[in-house]
C-alpha cells in the first residue's frame, strides 16, 4: 500500500521521536485527575513505508482516543491511550475496550489507514501491569510485536502473558454474550421480596441468567458488564422484560405483587425509548404499570451524565416506580431522594456485611433509613443471609428484605414451591420473635419467646460514643457486647452516664472530655450478668426472679452463643399481656 505525502509540515513534527513521545505521554498521565488505564501501543504494519508516517499523523489528528502519537526508529508507530474508568470497572475489560475503541475510531476516520495498521502486529504494554515507567512501556510494547506464540492468530500481543490470557478470555465472553442476546438465549430467575409490615411476599426481583460454561468462571455481573461494553445492554434489558412479563402475567394479576426489574443507564440507546418499549411489552401482557418497579443501576463512566429529572417524571405519572442503589458513585444520593425521583432505596449486602465488622456502619444504615422515611422513600435491604441480620434490619425500620435467608433466585416454574418454603421460614422467624418485644406471644413457654433479639450490638473495641448513640432511644436501656458470637458484657444507660459529664457533647466540652468518647466499651461494660439457656421454661424462671435469686437482665445462650436478652421491660410486658388476656 503506497502513501503520498500531503503535508508541508516539517518531518520532526510528523514523526515524533521516542524521547518526545515519552515526555508528552508522561505529562498527560501525571496530569490526569481521574482513575484511568494507561496503554502504549507499538504498531508494526506488514509493509512499513517511510511516507506512511505522514498519513498516520494526519489521521491521528482526528482520533480523539490517541492522546500522543509518534514513532520508534522509523520501525513502529507509537500510540498512547489514557482512558478514564470508574473504580468498580473490570480492569481487563477497560483495557480491551480502550484498544478496540481506538481502532474503531481509526476505521471510522480512514478505513484505508485502519487496514494498513492492522495488517501486521500490535504490541501492548499497560502501565501499572508490566511496568511503571513510560520509557519501559515503549520498549515492552515493541518487544511484544516480536514475541508471537506459534499458531497465534491474534495480531494484538500483550507484553504481560497473564494479561494476554485474561483479555483472550474476555474476548471469548464477548462472543458468547453477543450470541446469547442475538438468539434470545438468556434466562430469567426470580427472588421473592418480603414486606416487613406483614411478613409476606410482596414482590419479585427478576435477574438475567446466561447459559455459559462454568469453566469460564464468569459471574452474571461480569457478563452484564460485557453487554454494556458491546452496546447491547438495552437489548438485554428488553429481552428480560419481555420474558418476565410473559411468565409472570398471571401471577401478578392473582397476587397483586410487584415485579422489580433492572435498567442500565450505561447504554448508547435513548433511555426514554427503552422505557417506552418496556411499557409496550407490559401492556401486551396486560400488566399494570403500578406493579412495576425499575432499579436504575449505577452510572459507570465518570464522564457520563443522567438527566433523571427529565427521564423519570413522565413514567412515574403513569404509575411506574423507581428504585435507586444506595451509595452508588454514579448518583448524588441525598439530592435525588429529596427531589422525589425515587420511591425506593436499596441497601446493599456490602453495607450490611460492614455493619458486622464495624459498629459505625450500623449507624450509616440507621441514618439512611431515617432519611428515606422523612422523604417518603421506602428501603429495600438486599442480601439477607441470617435471622440475626433480618432481626437487626427489622429493628432499624427497613420496609422490605430479600436474600438467601428467604430464597435464592429460581426459575419461574420453581417459584410456587419456593413461596411455600418462604412461608415456612417466615412463620419460624415470627415464632422466634422477629416482631418487636412489645408484641408478646400469648403462648410463650420459654425465655426465648419473650426475649428481645433485635437489639443493636457492640464490639468490645467500639467507642463509648457509639454506645451513647445506641442508648439514646427511650426503648433501649441495655446493649449486649458481643465477641465472636459470645456475650462478654452489657452496657446500660446508668453505667454509661457514670463516665460522662454534663459538658460532653456540647460546645463547652474539653479536650480531656472529648477523649473519653474514644474509650472502648470494654473499659466500662458490666461483665457480671445472669446467663441462661434459651430453652429454660418461664415457669422455672419467674419464681426465681420474684425471690431475688437471679437478677435481670438475663443473657440467653445456646452452646454459649448469644441469642437474646430478657430485661425488666420484657418481663413486665409479658405479665401485663397475661393480665389483659
């Protein structure tokens, strides 16, 4: 392929040498104020012509993704790519996308140059992967063009062989995802959502499922990300809507429950058009729009914007409700909730897990729930796995729960049997005291029946300021301190007040008083308390309490594991209930 010079610019500008290339690329890399992938490409066409550098430079002026271009000893074209990515984005996927996007831009600008550049070999070095040095990255990229494994068909070779395999796997996933969406071979599974008001199934979240070989070890989240990169995410969303509406139409009419669907904003398509298509699909199956909740998923690109004030109101007026991920980086949480754009907020499994490890996250959930309820937003806690998590979140006031404690996502033909199992689980949770301690079981026979099981818990290392926050409500007088599942102490209001002064928490607080807040609860908790088995009968305990043989509160355990707490309040409530009945 012959190239003719069409520029009067000096040769030094047309063929930026290696030293200048490295200097300019480093300047861009260090000046980037966003998380990014930094890539050096060394391109060696099959038939390198000196005049091609002139044509290459001219085309590169129209390719926005090429941050810096140059040459290496008149043997390679050099290109530096610096693309922004979000923190949650898969790095290998971002690298592959950046390289593919570059060549796509070249093809769009000049197909003749595209064919020329892809006629030979392309070496790739990724900064932060195989080197931290821009100069070494240039050397690595050029070396990668020379090391092509036997039988290797790809023209693109990474210096890092592990990264090469990772990218190869990703390309394979691209092909599989593309074929699955094109052929409509994507399944749907449903997970029940439980209302904390009446402890019954209130709705179902629909999840897409790809039928892909388990050997690829690919998660649904990863495959959805691939669909977003391919520009097929809206096709995938609509495919799921169509299947879910068709399968659940009769169930929704009979039960009156809602259907929770996901919508990705990381698409090249017009989101109002996608939602309009969803409305058409719902009407075809005679599904009421009031029974549809749409989760707006995270905006991944740092440069992307989503005009929710324009997108959502029209659909909300038609009955569709929208849910928001809790702390997604692509959203301004408080701002959006205050504007009434969303009716629901999701609390993620990650946040719930963190509340187990650090008490501060308990406060984060508590504040989120309080904020949402003030703004008429309902809270859905997802990823609930244990009864203790359900009790704690119920105590905090969440409106809905879902998770493996109740049921895993299942195919539609298994949903009826799953609901029967959910009903059994909910009855058991109610029997075990899921409701507030004031809702006394009239048929209570053991201490566990009247115990409070949803109290917040402290870790021995938690600060006094956290204990103070927990004990502020009038309904809480004592908190267990738990270490590795065992109760090692109790903290009550009277004990806490002994360590506080009137000035603490006010503008008159001294530095010495401020330091008291940081003291661990282990330094002031009561380690002498009554411990009893959960199965001990009320008829055995009450006479002992009356005689003063045992003192309240009573810590209930099974095999030394903490299960609940019986305080004076629970005893009085139970006796009053007996008197009334």
